C-alpha cells in the first residue's frame, strides 16, 4: 500500500491558506498514484486555536473549508478536522474524504491533555470506525501524548469487533527532546503487542512557542520500521507499507535542539508578520547564541545587534560583541547608556532619601537597555528578542522589564549548560561565536567586577539542582544525598519559588524540554511552602 | 443538627499556619457544642498549589499535618485534604476526623476543571461513602463549578444504595460576579429534585488573582434556605439545620465587586509579605480607583502615589491628582520625567534616521514612568500596582513595559464602564475621587491634546462590543445586527487578536468576571483568523 503523509506547517486560524496547502499536497499525492493521503490533527484550523474554538463563525468556516476537500479527493484523504453534530457537540475529528463524500471516522477520545484545555472545547468520542482502504481495515485515531496513546489504543482494541490491519495516529503535539525515541519505541511495542501495523504523523511548525516536530513513523506488525522521518521540513512523504525502511539520519541532540530553536523563532516571526528583529548584544554567551539562532532563522540581513555599553562594560565585552556581529554579518548599532543613567540618578536621588547603592541601580541599567530596544522596535517595526535562559528564569536572575523583555525568548527553555553546548555546536557549522565569549566567566556587568557566581551557585551546580527538582522530581533528602549542600538547595528553592511572578510576565519562548516554564511548570505566586527535610 | 462551617482564608503551601487555624476553629466549634465542623476543599494545603502537588515531600507534609487533626477532633470534623494510597494515587479528598480515627469519605470525581489542571495531579474517585453523624446519613463531595456539581450529584445518586439525608459540597472555587445567585439556585433545585438537604462551603481569600468567595449555603429538602452567607470575612458560621434562616444582606453589585478587589489585593500583598505599595497617579479614573482600592486594602499610610508629569501633562491633571492623594490621605511624590525623556531622545535621535515622531515617543514616556516606579520598588521594597483595565487590555491600549507593569493589577478584569461605576460607588462611602476625574474625557496625555477616543471607539461602544464577543459569544452577524458598524467591529477584533502577546506578559489581577484574560480567555498569539461575515 502506497501512502502519502503530508507533513505540513499550518498557521492557527488561517483557514484559507491552510486549505490551499492541503489541496496542493493532495494534488501531488494523486500524481504519485498513492492509495491514501494523510494529514495531521488540526490540519485545517492549525494548532492551537485556543478560544477561537468558542467562536461559532470560526467553527462554521472550518466546516465549510473541510467540505471543500471533498472536491479535491480523487484518492482517499484522511485529515484532522473539527466537526460538529447536534448530538455530540464539537469534536476534534478525523475525517475521510473520497470523491463525492466525507465522513467522520473517529474523534479524540482522551481529552486529558492539561496544556491545551481540550475539555473546554471538545466532547469525547469513544467509538472508532474502521475504514477499508486498499483492502485494509484501518483505524484512525487522534491523540497527542505517549500516555494517552496507550490508553486510547487499549480502549479501541477493547471496544472493537473487527481487528484492524493498521492503526494510524494523527497528532499535533509539541516537541521536547527525546520525544522521537519515546514515540518510536511506543509504536513498536504497540505493533508487536497487537500484531497490527502502526503509523503516526504529527503536525509541523512553530506556534506560540510550541514546535510541532512533524514526526512520521510507520512500523509493521512484526516491529519492523518502514518509515522514520524526523526532519523539521515541510514535505510530502511517500512510502510503501511493504517496502524497504526509509529512515533519515538519527539526529544529534545539539543539532536537533538547535534546529528546533531556529524553526520556533522563524515561525513565530513569520506567522506574526515580522521580518526584522533586534537584540541587545552584551558580550555574553546568551545574546551570542540568540543572535546566531536569529541570523539562521530570518537571515543575517534582518538582524540588528545593539551594543549598549555602560561604565561597567569592559573593553573585552565590546570587542567580542563587535567580533560576533561581524562573524554573523548582522547589522550593529552602539548606543551608550551612561548619559541616560546619570539623568535618572540625578532625578531619583532626592526620592532615594540617602539610601546607598543596591540592586536598584543595577536593574535600572537593564531597564534603560530594554527601553532602547523597544524604541527601535516601535520606530522600525523590529521584533525584539529576549536572551534569557532557563537557569536564570528558574532563580529570577534577570531584571523584570529589563533583560526579561521582548516578543520572543528563543533560548528560554535551555539550561545554561545547554546554552554552551549549542553555542559550541553552532561553531562547528561555522565559527561565529568568539572563543572568549564561550570561555569567560558569566557576568551581567551591572556593577564593578560583578560575576553571576556572586549571587548564584556556579551554573553546573545550579543546573544539576534544577534538573533534580524539575525533571527528576527528587525529594529533598534524595537531593542532599546526591551531594548538594543544604544551604545551596535551600537558596535555589527559595529563589525558584519567589520568582514565579517574574516568569508569569516573561515573553514566550521555544519549548524543548518536558519541563518548560509557563508551559509545564506552574508554581503558586503566593507560595507559603518552605521545602525542607521531612522529620519522620 | 448544629453545624459549624469554618469559612477560612488559607495560604497555598503554608501547611503549618493553615493547620493551626484549623485547630483554632475546631476548638471554638467544640466550645459551641456543635455536632459537626466543616472545612472547605484544600483546607490544609491551601489553594491553588499547582506543581507543589508534584513535590513528594509536600504531599508527605500535608498528610502528616492532616493526621494532626485527629488529636483535635473531639467532635466530628470534615475537612478538604490531600490523600494518597498505593492503589488510587493522589486524591483531592474529603476526610472525616473523629476522636481517634480518620477516614477518607470521598474524593473529587469530576476532574474537568480547565483552569487548575486537576487531571495533572489527581486521580478520580467515583465512590462516595455516606457518613452517619447525629443520626443523619451525610454525603460529602468535592466539586468546584456549577457544571460539575450537577454531574457529580447525578453520579452519586445513581451509584449509591442508601439515599442520603444530606449532601454537603466542599469547594475552593474562584469568585465571579453572579456566582452566589447561580449556586443558590443550583442548590435549591438539587434539594427539591432529590428531596435531600444540600449544603455548600467555599474557601475564602485571594490567591494569585483568584478570590475565593467563602460562600456558605444550606437549603433543606423542601427548598427552604437555612443559611446564605456571602460576606468576605473569615468566620465560624454556626447554624441549626432545623432552625430559622440565617441570611446576610443581599450584596449590591458594586459593593460586592469592590470588596472583592480590596480582598484580592490585600491578600496578594499579605501572602507575598509586602506591606507598602506604590502607583503612578495620572489624574485619570483608573489610577484613582486603584489608589482607593489600595488605601482600603492596606491602609492609606502604606500607599505612595507618584505624579510623573511630562510636558503633555495638563495642570488639571496635576491638580486633581494631588486632590485625590489628599482625599485618600496617601503619601505623594512628584517626579517629572521631562529631563529623562529629553536625554533618551538626544541619545536615540541618530539611530532614528530622520524618522518623524510616532508611537515610539509616546511609549517611551510610559516606560520612563515604569522605570521610576520600579526604582522606588527596588529601593524601598514597595509593591508596584498596575492600573490597567479590561477594556484597554482587550485592545492592547497600553504600553508593554510601560503602564502595563507591576506586581498586581487590581482592576484588570473591570471594563471601563465598571471602573466608573465602582469609582462612583467608592465615593458614596466617602468622597475621595474628585468629580473632575470622573467626568473628564479619558486621555493618556502622551501627546498634545490626546484623547483615548482618537485611537479607540468610545468606551461605551467598545465595552458593548467586548461584552458581545467575550461574554455572549455572539456571531459576527448577530453583533452587526445589534447595531455595531462593521468597520468598528473589524477594528476591535483586529486589536483583540493582535494584542494577545501583551496580555500574556501582563501582571496578574483580580478575576471578577467569567471571562478574565489570562484566566478564562486565551487566543493564539500567532493568530491567522480574520473574523468576518460568513457567506452561506
């Protein structure tokens, strides 16, 4: 059986364009004489639409657009749609289109996905009808996380009388590192356990900080992979269920994550109609990596790096910033902040009532820099990039309305150690980030001789603790037993719990882990919990 | 039967303090010789704990704390707890404590509450055991929205063999205007339909912008109310199920909403250990109302109003601002922004490449003001209040990192017309807001002779459209038929859909409606949908 999988990158709500793309892909699949063309979940409406799904006109337009597919479908087409019926309400459906008819063949059954509020919009549907295509009984299912796939499939096999020859899963689920391997292993297990072929196709593209990975898998009932495709490019994948295995190269972790960062930013800007972007270049590793990602995402000619030196900015910082911009071939501006800073201090001093210097003056510098970037954004329509990383966000080591500002934060889900890893990786393609930026000790340069390690544990310790808290969900005792000092753990927990309010006001960024802030991790802002060793 | 309802205000995660309060209330109920004391959902852990619920130590501490209640319970105590068993996992439970034992008598059954991700943390439990107290069979249920109450109760009556004499519902659900009436009517209908007494007790207090209303209701099987208590104060309510109806005065809408705003801000500051707050006073209605709410929440002596005039600030604005501060008896500072603004322009002009004045210069003024407030916050530990309202947030009529900044936005869920209504209401208590502020046309004063209506429809039109879109979910055609001009609706929709990114970075504020941004309404940030009349 020859199947065409349409790995497409749709925009949420852009129904007409999304429909046109679907038509083009069907046309090409037909030319290749495929038996079936498959599109992912939400192929017509794009994902995620949020409360657009409460808009009756939007639903109506989606249904009209889906009906248009009938006319195009000279071969069977399977497509993730939104459907509505008086009895069942709104469904996150799979529709079959074939010449002169269309039918809802299934709809999402397990609506327990906390990130996207499925239950707010959709009703559940448990019955799945098998469809006969090219003499095979095929069941199509919508689902979007490893946990729900298992539950869904179990239910289907329990409730079904005719055992299918093939189960095909449509998804629109976000990337995190490690997901492809999890899904491959899951599909293989399901195939072998149920002695059924299993296929999977995910949506592609960046939307609001989620990157859909476009993962496509096909594994036969004996557990042999026939297709594993995990590049981040739109394409029509054509394969034979009885053919040889088509596998693209196993991605290197750093390459994979870097490509996701590039796609996430590129799509956010494109889908919001921004062409050019601007960011502050400090001479540190974070802004260096973001500049590289930006140049790769939208072209160096569309990126402006702004140096905003103060009296605390070292000559080395300025030199390596200029070298970075030159290597990347991006535009550079230099706008010193001293004069602005001095006037603020003059105006504010009477109100400071004789109090000495403290964090106030440091934060002020960061806020002046943000104002300058926002002024350039307002004047020229540049999109402002935030350079914050996950380690900083975790402990609130950033200035609210200062460096923590921008339309998008490309590396906000990277731990500091990952920032270094991806910077080194990027340099293997072409050496753009000066070695000095990679090897110097991290500093915010907001006062004389400042180092990040004055306020925080060294980043390798901090990142280790964050991994133990966020990813491994270890207990206090387990973390202490792993060799972390109590006073250090207490400090990190305190900082993590008091900086939730900052994270809630942060720009959205690309999710690359299972524990992205604003996405997967939510602490109370008024948090009275003091974590400590439990006395038993 | 004499029942004590403990209407308490707990802090999320603050287990020890929460437990102490529970002990005190039990002690007092015992003194009054009550047959039963009832505490709301999440009484021990506080609500909402978010990902604290993933922390194993936190769960363990909660369970230990709950066990402490046993020792205190000389009379039967019903309390919302978190429990765990190996088979069922984590449960959002109701526990009975009585002298020497405790037992889980039920747990939340319908976990479809989209706002709080119940499904991420808890397992479902469908079986509810009736408990015999004072010779009555009582069923206790945890639930937190009108929709789920109905579903829950239906399931309970279906699955239960012994018909209960009383069903008592424990909640920890957020206030919105109109909720008390909805719940009263729901309880009455359930009581009459099932010929069973119904009780309800909700948590009290502000947490992260949600205000739990502490609503307490008891209605007998004939539909007679025995208790309706909807004040926003902690108290031990004691009543007799066979006694006379105890009803507090029906709240006036404006009084009720104003009290909620005061409690929301007061609790946010208290639970985050802030004593003093600061805000910019512009001479407009929004900052006037926020200043009044702040003075009522934390005391006038803890509020500082800062006037930050520019060359566009009229003498009238300054005069009425000073009058407001004097009436409220709050501290006042005046910090002019002209000098700072002029330096920015001097420094930025070469980068502006000869482009004329536009929004850039207006936004810059708002951002300078934010920097000043944040500097005072950093220097003195003041909590910064944001003065934005819902009408502005809806259409993005605010400056990101300018006026849209602060730790809390007390009136962010009020439409502009409600800002006026509550201001007039506040003046009926004592005349603090100068009449000129209420009657002048709204202006941001960011350029010569600016009025809000230069950029936006008049607020009464705008608010009307927003209500039709957000609350009534009307179709495009229905809104046009109601008398709105197409170009006006198109403009409002455009502004609403392109300003989602701003709302996502806004400070949290008190929810008072069913359609609060950041809470109940989420649009895609990359939103390709153009709303228009559907061609059929």
